[in-house]
C-alpha cells in the first residue's frame, strides 16, 4: 500500500532527525533548536509511537507487489528500532526524579542514538529512491 510506503518514509526520516538532533545541532548551528526545543519530548513521543506502529505494519504490507515480510524489511526494522529508541528516551526522562541531577552530556562523538538516527535517515532516503527493491 502506498500509504504505508509514504508513512514509512516520513516516520523514519522524522525519527532519524529527532534521534540525531544533538549530533546535527553540533555540526549545523541552525539545527540546534531541535534538540533544545521545549516540545521535543512531545515530538519524540509522537514520532516514536508512529515509527513503531508504522514499522510493525509495513512488515505485513509491502510498498509494491513484493513478498510480504521481506518486501520492506530494512525500513520496517529501522522504524521499529527508532521507535523503541525514542520511546525509551522519553520514558527514561520520566523515570529521573527531580532531585536527582541529570547526567552531564559529555557527547563529543557519535553516541548510539545518533548512529541509529543517521542510519534510519539513510534508510528513509534510500527507501524513497528505491521503492520496490526486495530488502529495501
């Protein structure tokens, strides 16, 4: 179904950008607002749940006339992984008590969130340009 194809691209790209916002914010100063935006928690929760649901649905409904389950395997797995990572980050923030000090962000290189986000963004771009490839 084409609807899930476009939803898969949209949610994978948005979740990838949200996961790698710190990395892109350090590299491109104009994107620093994305990591420090006050509504970023709501964005992460929304796109994390959307990526998780769309990733689960695209396993069974491929974009074209491909084989079910194998048709959109890589974008589906990327959506599931990024959805879990975003929801884990949101719920981890809720678990911290206000009296506990937040861990100091000593991120100089790529952390696991940024790597998953960049990989998911790359999968979304490749999936857009190669729609009916078997495994992509």
